[in-house]
C-alpha cells in the first residue's frame, strides 16, 4: 500500500487507478494549456518587430490572436484544475482511510509502543503533507514538467545550437537544487520528529496535569516543555535557513543563465544563423520556462519533506497487525459458554512468562472470581480470552473449540468485556450502547434495562438521544459503568469478562451497579476480576492468581476458613469490604 523508503511515492500510484478518467481528461486540458505557450512565444516573436516597424494593423492582428490563445489557455487551466483536484484529494483521503484501518488492526503491543500523541501527529500532519505532495504532483508538477518539455521542444525547433548552450547551464542549477534538496530533507525530517515529540509530550502533559499539580511539579514540566520547544524551534529554523539560502542561489543562477543566453543569442544573430524574430520568440519561450522550473524546484522540496512524512507513515505500516483469522477458521454457532484452559502459558516477552501452566475448567453459567495482587496476570488472561494476545503454550477452548481456530470477530461477539474504566465513546446514549452494531431501539432499551441503566437514561431530558460527551464526562462513574454493562450485554454474549472498578462508588451508585451486574450476569459464564467482597462471596468459585500461576481455588467459605493467599488478600484489604 504505502511506499518503502526507496520506492517513495511511486507505490502510491495504484491508488490513482480508480480515477483514470478524470486524470486523463484533466491532463488533456493540461496539454492544451501547455501547447498555448509556444504559440504565445511565436506571437511574441511576431509582435516585437511589428511594434518596431510601426505596423499597427499587424500589431492589432497579433494582439487579437494572442488574446484568443490566452482565453483558450485559461479555459484549459480551469478544466485542468477542477478535473485534477478531485482525484488528488480522493487519493489522500484514501491514504488516510487505509492508515486508520491499519491503526485499528495494529497489535496492542505495537500500539503501546507508539505514543498516542505521536500517532495523532502522523495521522494528521504527516498524512496532510503526503496528501499535499500527491495533490501538487498531479496538479502542478506534472503540468509544469509538461510545460517545460513542450516549451523547450519549441526552443530546440527554433535554434537547436542555442538550445544546447542553454541546456548546458541547466545541470548547474540541477546539481545545486538536488544538493540542497537532500539537506532540506534531512532538516525537515528532524523538524518533524521534534514536532511529534512535542505532541507526545503535550498529550502526556495534558493527561497528567492533575498529577503534575498535585506534586507541584509545574516548574519541572515547564522546563521539559521549554527544552522541547527550543529543540523544535532550532530544527525548524535550520530548515528555514536552508530554504532561505536555496531560493536566492537558485534565483541568481537563473538570472545569470538568462543573461548568458542573451549573449549567445546576440552572437547567433551576428553569425546570421538566427533572425531577430526567431530570437524574440526564443527569449519569450525562455521566460516561459522560469515559472515551471520554479514550481518544480518548490515541489521538489515539498516532495522531499513529503518523503520524510511518508517514511513515518510507512513505519506504522511496518508495525505488526493482529494475525488474520485462519483460512479454515470455524464458525462458532450457538455458544454454551464452557471455557477450558489447558496448560496455558504466555509472556509478552516469551522469555518472561506472565502466565504459566494455567489449568481451568469453567462450566457454562458459572461465575468465577479471579483474585490476586496487581501484576498477577488477571488482565493478561482476559486479553488471551479476547484473543488480543495468543498463548505461547497450551490451549484455550470455548465449547471445546480452540480459540485460535475461531473467527476473531465471532469470538468477540460471544465474549463481552466490561472494562475497569468504563470508557464510552462520545455520541448519543443509544449510540454508546449500540457501539456500531445494527440493533433496534428496543434491543438497546432491553440491554439498558438488564444493566439497570434504563431508569436514569429515561430521566435524562433527551432520553436515549441525550449526548455523551468525550470520555463520558457528563455522566457519573456509576452511570458510566451501567452504560458499559449495557454495551456488553447488548449482543447477548455467552461469556462476560468483568473487570471490577477498583475505586469505590458511593453506596447508592454501588448498589445500582451491583443490581445491573447481577441481572447482566444471569445465565452467562462470567469471569470477573474481583475487588469486592460481595462479588467473591457470590462467585461459584474463586481462583487465586499469583505471579501467573493459580495458587489456590475454591469457594469463599472454604478459602477463608484456612490460612493461605486468599485470607492474606482479604486481610490486606485487597478485596474491598473484607475486614
Ligand atoms: P493484573 O491484571 O493481575 O494486575 P496484568 O495481567 O496486567 O496483571 O500484568 C501481568 C504482568 O504482565 C505484569 O508484570 C505486567 O507488568 C505485565 N504486562 C501487562 N501488560 C503488558 C504489556 N502490554 N506488555 C508487557 N508487559 C505487560
């Protein structure tokens, strides 16, 4: 899809494929536009001697003709600009769409590695820059290159020897331009890296502002920020310096070149090999080269900067994505909800196991509470059950089928998660519960009723159409939890993974959430990371996890009756409500 550093933008070409028609039509207009230039140069050659000779009729005739050519040219330019703008913008939109799709499929490990600020920068600024290059290439670089060729072709036709002389000057400019181009590119890359580091720091700072204030660490953060923006400014300045140097140098070279051509032309006329008229046309054509050359130079710089951006986008592409379903993946069918773990072992780094030799058998409809100190591997077990990660050893079976053999999307419909932090997406309440699934209002309401959320939703001024702000900031913690429960039970999953919130709610909210949970859990297999005494007391079984191993299991009454890890956990109040 995207380009490797070497092939650059070339590999984006297939994205143009669907827009062939507009492109061909647009470039036909370009052709008309550029062919007008030699015509105008020829007319200029006619005009100057006619003015010199005082032949007013001829002057009128030529001016009239020139006016018509100009009109035709501008019409063609309009056609070109409108016809080419659409495919150019479509291609950059498609690029962005694909990147986002890729982002959604990235492995969680890869996502954690890239900071959210940096990713946001890549998907906005870098994608913009690449989009701009695509736009310029279609809309400006191609027409300019064509203009260069056509106009220069005309000059060769007028006097090839003089053109050879002119051409000899060109490599000088070219060498200088590319020399600068490479340096500008390096500087641009450094400058973009700085911006994305700045974005990352900002994202971190904004998220952690309360913490910073709590520790009175503002001066420290300000210093860090100051250093970062200083580096950013320097990197930007370096790029600007290079650009500032480039334009005058190239400009001066152009001027000197034109003067040299004038000298050569004078010599050719003296030698009797070129007419004054021909030379007038030649000079007019030469002037017509300046514009496309300067466009090409500018675009070349942008192209270089765009390549740096493209490379950064390409890095997202190189991050690992979730492995696709197996070609022979099985359909899940009716799910009963039996979960079996056989000798499961997993480590984010395979050399450091996080889960070891897990054997567990959970019958359909059973409620199993997972308890254990932080870092014991409880969330990791959830991530295996959702197939966010894949066990390196052993098997996880759902109704006797290996999770690895199932289609991920089907598995995730059968296994629903109520996360610890009930982050709901912004939109309406109904949308937050539906979460993109094609369901009716009745189904949403039924899910909300199960989650004990219907009451407070109906009491809102807009009911189910009330707005949920970003991160659900206009709802209370207990309400958000109930929305998250409703979202989870909406698809009627056979298995519920519940990550109990560690922070306490007030008694009333707690009760409301508990009621929602009780109703939501009924008839489902439930695995709950438990922090509350009431949860563990009601569970069919408690599994105590420590350092990735099951160290004890049984009912609350059994486990509390004997010394052991569970009693320790209760005594250390890691299970809330226990004393
Ligand atoms: P718990 O949920 O019981 O607190 P976790 O499953 O979150 O425990 O973590 C178990 C171990 O795995 C911890 O040592 C933790 O540092 C590590 N861990 C958790 N998530 C990741 C991750 N994405 N990458 C690497 N290590 C991780």
